[in-house]
């Protein structure tokens, strides 16, 4: 595809697609059905057409592997605060009602969007191939090449289209595998800055939402206020300090001395968002029918649409911030600002979000060592969010990550969050282990479990012969071999999640790939995070995200919350229908990835490449032992033959890897303890964190190195009693 066409496709369709453009028309006939992807014979009614297969796709997990994430009820019960007609724009079943009520508005919006998109296409049409930069497939967040006229036309065009298309462009900047390297490079300018709106208008919105008709602060009087009367704030900078696609941030000080960050919503964004999503849904439906794709792009549109709608609900964002603080309080290096309800507007329609101003610095203000520490903390925090808590920050770009003055990583902007079900968490944990162990065949089954590939696997038998593919079932073994070759040919293939996404994208010409709705936000999270790694050449070369994820993946596999996960754990822990420990399986589980090193052959140390002991593993392990997360593990300990297990651990040949791992762990713990006692603790270790700033949310509390997770007394007592029962049974036996 020419770059000009790539540009046009990126503008109109990126939010709705993640596959290449050619799909078989025969696959268009499908209906949702429980039990996963089902293939049935289907013969076309047209003469001369090759018989194809009908694909029935259901993105829901199997009953044995499905369990909603904690807090999912609040997200599902959330409702848009607009009128009932506005709600219809975001509901596929009511979309026709919305279109019939506003046909001319939607038509005008569609024509305007296509007109601007056409102008962008014209700016790229006559581009000479010699002017194109060399392909890089980088996930860097900062533009590396000089500003060009066509790039400026692309960015300005998206900004004219509105917030919705700016969001598309920001996501496309991290997906060069879809839109091409040159388009992705030019779109990075949208990450760096957004067109601001009038400060005067922002201050008017602030006064109107808070119902204040006097001066906002000494010398700050918007046109809809009087100069007389008490001031709302002690100090207020009338010039914005940050501008984003959905709002602008202003800094002030309350009368009690607290510094506050006021996020004011961009005017008119709610009104135009419904029209944009109606247009996006129409385009995605037409695109799906035109290509005959089995992927339900409408579900992807709805998933992202609800995320953006929730991002405009500032009270929901405040609730997300508080929930994030509570769920991740056990991580000693993570923090976020608290919210100030008295400085927010009406709950149903607030356009002002008030947060404590957290003393911190942006990544671009940091020295290289501090930046490496910030990236390390951010990556570990997001991996824990994916594999342990299931409450994932879906937009962790440089503007939303800062290094606090207390030494912690400060997360900002909780409007766009993703909740990952326990079944997905357990599958992702298994996938991390399988990649490190190079168990490609098992990985293909994991892809099918999360509905990323159909069951059975489908191969395009006309690849390289015809443009329109024709699919036939194939074995998982064949796909595993193809995936292994493709992944090993990619740079950073076995150290980056993004490299796996690129490999799967390239395989989508030969094998059928599905698009579960949860993929959209998770890809955005981790591809954006890995863009931070790309800014540091040493970390980009040496840092292995899979190796970093492994301890947390094992903890998730040891603490299953689904029936399928519990069965898999018992199979890995005990022999079938026996109380004897399965040492070979347990050794393989605990020592997974031990042959891979986070350092390269150059011999760089962990500290040299930015890998610090942040106390994350200790916090997650303590959480496993002292909370309900460890209920499955405690049940297994109750079943095991304790004396035979002790003897097997000391004498069994299959337990040798486990003994070596235990001795290495003890030696490392002893050495770390001696270094700390001697004052040799590395920078970034848990000892270096100071008390959390006063701006931290209420749920954070204080943290001590001797207690990597803060638990209520009742929960601690429950955990002690549970382990006491296990110990008494072992002693009695």
C-alpha cells in the first residue's frame, strides 16, 4: 500500500481494525455463539465460488476459564450522564435510532471528516519515494525525523477533525506495523503537544461549574465573574501548565495551603463525541461487510467508545484514582495524587477535576540514571497491573508518568483504565512462561484460549496466489513453527510484547487472527510503555520485559482464581489422584526462564542497564501468602504428604533444579542483606524511598521496608489462622 493510502486508512479506520484489508467474503456470515470459535461447512450460492468455511466467533472465555476482575461491577454499571438520545450513539442496538434523529448532523460530520481526510491524502499522494525515511518499526514516543509539510498536514488535519481522531493518531503513532513507519513517525507530534484552547474560556468553565461569581484568585477574574467578593483560591496561575486532547491543567493553591491541579475539560468535546462514534461505527460496519471479516469490529468500537466516555466523567476518573491507590498500595514505589471533591462541579456533568499537585518531575527533566529508574518502576508497575491486580492504566505515556520527589513513580490521568478478567490474567501469565521456555506449541493453545486465534487454527491456502484469501483448518503444530520463525526474525522478538504483536501482524496474511475487544487497550498500554524503553539505547538493547514479568507470572499461576487455573495448578503441584508432589512439573514452573538472562552477552550488570531491586517481587509474594490470593496454594499444602515432600525435595532427582534455585535465592537474599547492612544498597532499592508526599491519595498510607504490603489487622489474622491450620495438620500427620 502506498504511504498516501496508508495515511488515509490510518485516519479513518485504525480505531476499528487491527488486521490487513483482505478477508474472504464468505466469512461474513457468522453469529455469536457460546463456546468459542466454531467452524461449519458453508457453500456459496454463487456459481464458480470455492466452498469456504463459516466462522462463528464468540469472544467470551469458556466457563471454566472465566471470572470477572475485581471491581468490574462498577465499570459495567457505569452509565453515560448525557441524554437518552446521546446514549444511543454509543449503543449498536440503538444506533439506528440515533441516526434517524440526527441524519443531517451525522451526514455533515461524515462529509467534513472525509473532506479533511481527502486533503491529507492529497498532501501525501505526490510524495516521492526517495523522501521516505528508512523503516525502523520503533515504538519511540518522540519524533526522530525533521518536521515535514505532509506530516504537518496530517497532524493539523487530525486536530481539525476533533478529539476522537487525535486519539486515533496518538494510538497509531505506536503502531507502525499497521500504518507504516513514515505515518507513525509523523503522528508522534500528537504525543508531544496538543492544540490548546483559550485560557479565558477555561477559567469561565471553572467558575461556572463551581458556581462561583467572584474572583477565582487575586487578580484572576474571568468575564462571567465580578471583581468583588471572596476569592475561590489563594493563588491561581491563569496560564495552563499542560494541554492534552481532552483538557488543560492549571496550577493553584487553596486557602489552607494545599497546592492543587485543576483539569478543565475542552469545551464542546461531549457534543461532538457522539457524532464521531456514530460515524466510526458506520465505517467499521461497512468495512467489516466489505471485507467479510469474522472480527466484530463493532465490539472493539464499543469497548474503546466506553473508555473514552468514561474518560470524560471526572467523578469516575476520581473514583479510578482512589481505586488504583487502594489496589496498588502494596507496591512501595507506586503512588498517585488524591482528589479534592470540594473543587469539582456537579457529579452528573462536572467539567473540572481537582487533584492535589504532586511534587514531581517529567521524564525529559531527568538525568539518564533517574530516567532509567522511572522506566523500570513504570514497567514493573504495569506488569503487576496486568498479571496481579487486573486494573491496568491504559495510557501510560510520558505525560502521565513522573518521578516524584519522594523517589516513586507518580501515575496521572485515570480516565482510561482497563479491567482484565482473571482468565485473561492467567493466560497472559502462562504466555510469559511459554515464551521464555520457548514452548511455542503451548503458546498457540494460549492464543486460542484468549480468543486471539480461532479453534481450530485457520490457514490461508491461497497466500501469495490470490489477493482474496481462502481459509482451511490447519494444525497448531504448523502455526507454532511459523510463529517461531517469524518471532525469531523480529528485533527484540523474545524481549518485547510489541515485537510479538508485530510478528502476529505479519502472520495475519497466512493465518486467521481474531480481535478480542480487550486487546485494544492492552496493546496501547504495553506498546506505549516499551516506547519509553526505546529512548534509552542501553535499556532498549538489554532490558527484557518477559524476564521482568516472570516472577509475577509465576505468582499468578500459583494463585488461580478460575476453575481451569486451579486444575492446572494442582496438575503442576501434585501427581494425578495422589498427594505426592510432582517434582518435575513443579521445578519447571518455578525455574521457568532460568536459562534466559536479563543481561546480554556483553556482561552488563543489572544496575548498569537500569534494573533495580524495587521490592516488587517481595510485595507480590507477601500478598500471595497473606491474602485470599493464596487460597488455592493453601489448599494444596493441606493435601500434600508433608514428610514425603521433605524427603523428595532433598533426594529426588527431578527436584534438583528446585534445590539449586532455592540455594541461589537464599544466597542472593543473604548477599543483599549484607550489602544493605554495610550501606551498599543500590539506588532505587526499597530503602531509598522516602515517606509519601502529602498529595498522595488517602488510601496509600505509609510504607516500611519490613512490611512490603500493608494489610488490615483482620486480614492478617485470617491469613495467620489459615496457615496455622495447615501447620497443625502437618504436625499431626
